[in-house]
């Protein structure tokens, strides 16, 4: 234990000739006006095989003391090997690509694909072509056991974001779409992968779906259209589709001509037996806004009809005026 703090300075600057595993400890003590000796102990850094040093200030003399400690070459190689293994292990989840196709067996339980609708906007519904145009945002969720990892092995990381090209994706299609496109650019699309193997895939679509219309009650008609999701590659016994919706304010999702009054999910299947595939539909109930047709067509036609009816029963004055001669 030190009897008194030494007067001087300590430095840990290693000379250029020393290996990285060595540290040079130097203590330079100044002249002391006291004839007594002062001793202090300096402890080398823990965990590196360092030894303790005792520095003595004797009378009025200046002393330089040098101490060295080093790790063995075997210990240094072991540490470098451990660091390299940690680097390689941290690369595996993100650097290893997944097969584009998912292998299944006869006894494999069906993979559940959850589709959640977050937003929908009606663009238009054309009576001539009977095509419904919509923009909507969905998020697909599923679990891939091949992507699970232990967060403790990777610095506590519990989620990562990867490009679509690195992972397996379900071949989910919009069944009755005459045209479909993803509105987000490829370079900014990414999937969220959790340490449990859970995958989340947010996507925004613009689609044009066939919608059979009944216009017998025009302009006070109501139309029912569906946006079906299905997959062609896997049968229903291997892949299942489920749908849900967030809290969407459907009253504000119309386009001025059509109001969205109801939105539900319907589960059906396409085909029978072992060849059947799962099918999930978002069913939209649309009601036409008749104001334009009432003000532009109905009211003017009513006025013209009333004028015509009144004109038919109007009695003209056939009595000619007589002129008197003076």
C-alpha cells in the first residue's frame, strides 16, 4: 500500500521497438526536500498479465524506473482468432441469401400469410369498362424459421431490414386485376426481419380490378366490388391466407363520385381437393354520389317536362282584334 503519493508523472508511451502486446511504464520522480524515503506501488492493467511495480524516492535523487509486461504470443493469436470468429458470425444472417422457392413436405403445416390493409383510396369506377381503380397499402406477415437468431450473439440486435432480393417472398397476386403495379421504387423497398424469424413486408399497390356493375337504379345505385388475393404456386394445404384491417376511416376514402360505405374480408378457395388454393377477398361496397346527375340531368329534365305539360293545356287567344274605321 502506498505511504504517500509520489511527486512526479507517469506515462504509458511505449517505445517504437516494443510489440503491441507490451506497455512501457515510466515514473520520473522529482527532487525531494525531505530526507525520508517515499514508496508507492503501481499496478499494471488487469487482464493483460501485468506485474506490480514499487517506486522509491530516496533522499534528493532522481530515479527513472521502467517496467514491462506482455502477453504471450499464444494468447494474442487466440484473441485474434476469437475476433475473426465474431466477425464471421455477425455476417451470417444478412449475408446469406435465402432460396427463392420454399421447400415443403407432405406433413409440413401450412404457412400462414397474414395480409393487413392499412389504407385504401378509390380512384374511379368506370361503367363502360367496368373496372375499379384503387390505391391501397398492405403489410404481409409470415414466419421463416431459417431467419431466426439469438440477439445475445449479435450485440443485442433484434431486428434488421433487408432487400427483397435476399429473401423468399410469397407469390401473392391480385386475382382479377387487369393491371397492377407497386408504386414504391425498388431501391427503397425493404423487409423487416425480427430475431424470431418473423418477416414484415409493407407494400403499396395501384390496381385495376374487374367489377361487374348493375346500373338499373342509376343514379342511386350501389355496387359491390372485390379485390382478391391468392397464390398460384402453393396449394391451400401448404399456404394459407388471412386478412385483417386497421382502423380505416372509410367515409373519407371516396373520390367524389363514389362513397365507400363498407369494407369486409371474405375467405374462399379457388379449386377443389388437393389442387385448391387459398383465396382472400377484400369486399368493397360503393354507393354512387348522385348530386352531379341530379343537378345536371334530373332537375333540368324535370323543368323541361313541366313546361311542356303546361304548354299543352294552355288555351291560346283566337279572338282577332277588330279595327274600326273612322
